[in-house]
C-alpha cells in the first residue's frame, strides 16, 4: 500500500511521497520573486546550532514532548469529510484567486519545511536538531496536503524543483527568529479566524480544506511557541536596538498580509469575509500573542494605521495595472506607486508603538 505524507513520521518520508506530481503553472507561480511572494530563507546555521536552551529547559521539554507525541499524525489527508469539488464549474475568477491562495500557502509552508530541514541536517545540538526535525515534519505534511487539494484542480507545485531552483534569501539568525516567530503566530491567527468564521457559516465553506484548519493551526501555534522559547534564551534579542527590528518585522509582516489579501477580493467574498475586518482581527490576535515575548505591540488603532495600509494596497494595484508595460507613462506610474508604497511604510513604522511588559513565563496555549 502506498504511504501518504500525513502518515509520515519524518520530513524525509513525507517529501518522498510528494515527489511525484507537479504542474508547470503552479510551480512557476511558486517560483515568483516579488516583494510580496513567499520566500525561501537560509541563515547562519552554526550560530543557531550554538543555542543553549537550558534557561528555558522546563518549558522546552514540555513543548518537545507534546510535539513528539504527534497528535496530528494521519490528520492531513482526505477522508470522508473531504467533499467533492467541481473545479470545472467554479466561477473562473474564484478559481483563479483560490488557486493563487493555495499555491502561495503551499509555498509558505514549504519554505518553513526547507529551512527547518536544513537546520536539522547541519546541526549537532540535540535540542535544536530535534525541534527542527519535528517542525520540518509538520510543514512537509501541510505543504503536501495543500498540494493534494491543488492536484484535484490539475495543478500542483513541484516541491523538489523549488528546493533546488528557488532563490534563497539570507537572514541573520535573529531576523529568522523575528520573521519566523511572527509568520507562525500570524499563520495560527489566520487559520483559526477563518475556521471559526466558517463554523458559524458552514454554507460559505466552498472547499473542504478549511475543515482541517483547526488542527493545522495548532501545529503553527506550537512552532511559534518554540521560537518564543528560543528568543527567551537570550534577553538581548528583545532589547535595545533589537526592539526597532521587532517593530520593523511586525510592520512588514502585517502590511504584506494586508496587501496580499486585498489582491484576492473574489476569494474573500466567497468566504463572506471582509479582508479589512479580517486583517484587523488577525493583527489583534497576533499582537495579543506576541506580548509573550515582544516588548512592544503596534498601535493598530492609530488613525494613520488603516489609511496607510490602504495606500500601500492602492500602490500595489497601480503597479499591477502597468505590469509588463514599457514607455514613459508606465515608468512614471511605477515610480509614483513605489514612492507611495515607500512613504506609506515610513508613515506606518513611525506610529508610536505600545510598550508591553513581557511575562516571566513565555508559554501560551491556543485559546482562540
Ligand atoms: Fe505549517
Ligand atoms: Fe509552522
């Protein structure tokens, strides 16, 4: 009997199962290198391998034991809850945006898998390699499951090809902590917000994959917890100049989400979700969670906040309108849009942040 990536206990097994199908279109979408598209990262693995988790040992062992117990083994595969989807009959605009959503999600999941797997391969520190092996296992399942959904639409991302050909961006370990911690926690907040909304409105659930979001987001929650503990091992990471870096990453991650989600109006309409309200809710949850480790939160109620997010979205629309066009008019539009996006970002990042006193114990449970 063939194995499924959901049943795999290691990242290697899960990827071997996935290494069959692909489609050129989906892979090309996943290969895209724009400011907004999900990236692959590489870092200083030796520095990360040198982390000593002794200061957080108790919380660490508890978290690792929970991940080793693997509550979601076997979860990420189609079962009797997987409803048939008429991809051919789907409204073309919805189909396009939904596929874009799935490919982008699959790429993000796989980006985590590649980074975590590499850390596990390069490291010698037992604590660190064990954690990264466990997280890579989860992300391989997540990416594999999205690919299963894409395959039904006749598209799937060639994950092996991506590993080899996609560009890798180098980030220092501390930037990896800030960016990855946030992407795990915002991932949790996004999945659980959609899940809870569709629990109230099951008639709007136009695809079965949303039924899997609850257990899914618990994996992301644990991954975020692990990064919070890693940051807790070194107080310098959340002090001094690094507070500015934290603010930068918070602003960049929130703004990227806003602009990206507003690129998919039809998808959100089908789910009965207003992307602005949804974004606000996700930012609120993520900010609340990030108080476990970050000494500041962003003031998302400040009058400049929403206005400048909308201006960034507008700049992105203007850029898209002249995409691929040559000539003076297009060049000027592009320049204007880039300036607008740049000024909006400056306006966002200069909003005074709210300070937060970080609790002694970091650990949280998923309560949303
Ligand atoms: Fe994931
Ligand atoms: Fe994750």
